[in-house]
C-alpha cells in the first residue's frame, strides 16, 4: 500500500473511531462505517488526482 492511501484511510478510520464513541447502537456504527467507507473509497481516486500521484 502506498503512503497516500495509508494516510488517507488512517485519517478516515481515526475520524470514524472518534465519532463512533458517541453512538450507542452497534448496528448504526456498522452502517455508518460501511457508508463512510464506500464514500471514502470512491473519493480516493479524485484526491490522488488532485495531489498528482
């Protein structure tokens, strides 16, 4: 895994772990993780293009 991808997903995971602590329902956490993960994965090519890598 290249450094851009690793840093990008580490940032997304850190933000999710911070926000998930406020949610009580496990199902909501899973759904939120899936939705945000899908959005993050779809945005990564555009972000890489903006960075020129």
